[in-house]
C-alpha cells in the first residue's frame, strides 16, 4: 500500500502498524518523537496496534531542545 511519510511516498505491506513503519525507516530513533496519522497524534503506547491505511499521511516529528 502507498503511504506518505514526512512528504515522501513509501510502499508498505497491507495492515502495517506504526511500529512497523518506524522499523522500515531505519534512521528514525523512536525516542523523543511524535507520530501523527492524517493530522491526528497517536500516543506511543498505541504504535504497536495502530494500523496505517492506503493513502495515509504520516508525520514524524523529532523533539529538539531550543532556547
């Protein structure tokens, strides 16, 4: 299925979870990030059970310190 991750098209197997999507993107560390599907933030505790669907837009935001 086709999904968009941070503005880039990606192909993932049907019924993939957010956790599986994050494993697919190997350069992403899961600490200090937030994930939203179609503008709805998904709590980290639900990443292993929340499935993505064809055409979903996923936004991954990494927390950073600022001043």
